[in-house]
């Protein structure tokens, strides 16, 4: 069973990486850019048939390792 | 208009970051893990009303800056 996990910085946290990307895009001539924010993406493949069990396991992985919940949010989707 | 861009390594490309994450998760006691693959995530906010125009702009950003198409795939979604 496969899940995707998207980790993004919370709204009020500064995102220097995203700032660099958006500045670079502007320098390349894109003039209608509001903002770019960068995050992380994980594709997690589990040997588990029970969806709710698998989902709670992925949530646990996020909370324990993948996500710093002080500054980041995460979203889990089945794929 | 906001878009999300997910950048993942192509299937046959080695993913050392993902390997480290999956090994760490196994060491933490998760024993039913098949695989973890890591990617990048961008949230791009454009001042543009025309959706198809905005989408083609985001595609261009991916091709010119955000994605190395030799080893990476990307997916664009409106959010």
C-alpha cells in the first residue's frame, strides 16, 4: 500500500529556499510571480493490507521522524 | 492562482536520501516497510487569471529551473 506524504513549512515560517527559487524565476523574466514555497515529498510503500492501520503507521513515521511539527505541517494521501 | 509541483526521481534512479530514511525507519522498529522515496515539493502562487496560461507558465518553470528531466519526473496540480 502506497502513500504520499507532503511536508510544508507552516504559513508564518520563513522559507529561504523558496525565496531563492522565486528570486531566480524573477531574474529569468517571470514577472507575475507572487510566491514560491518549497517543501518535501515522500512516497512510502508499506507491506500492509489494512488501510487504516497503514495510515496510522505513516502518521507515526511523520510524527517521529519525517516532520518537525514545530515549524512544519504534513498531509498524507493514499496513491 | 496556486499550483503545487511534485518532483520525484524516475523509477530507475537510485535515491540515497530515501534509502537513509527507510533504513532509519526500520531501525526504529517499523518492519513492514517496502520502500521510501524522497522528492521535492513546490507551492507556486501566480498573479494570473487564465488557468491554461498559468499552467503552461508553471510547466516552463519546471522545465527550465525546478526539474532535472534526465533523472526526475514532475506533476503539476492546481490547488
